[in-house]
C-alpha cells in the first residue's frame, strides 16, 4: 500500500480551510443575529400595543388551565 504524503497534505489543508470558514460563518451569523434582535425584548410596549402577559402567581388569576385551553380553542389561536 502506497501512502502519498502530498495527497494527505492537500486533504489536511482542505479540512483546516473548511473548519476555519465554517467558524467564520458561525461568527458572522452570530453578529447578524445580535444586530437584528431588539435591545430589550421584554419592555413595556409603546403606542396602542397591549402587553398580554401578566407576571405573578397563577393562583391569583381566576381562570384555570382548562378555561385557558378552552379559550385558546374558541378563538382559534
């Protein structure tokens, strides 16, 4: 069996280049993701928007899980 050093060096160069370019693509996508996302996702909405999530204890809300599920299917959301 003959092993060609030149062929293995080419394969190694290709593998290293592939890994480096893949890592650079990952970093580029991470930068784009940070640029696209809003600054504070959980701030109070402005204008006529309404925030529908009420943080707190679920026991303080009179609706149970069955009522919420029924309303979900009723409105078709």
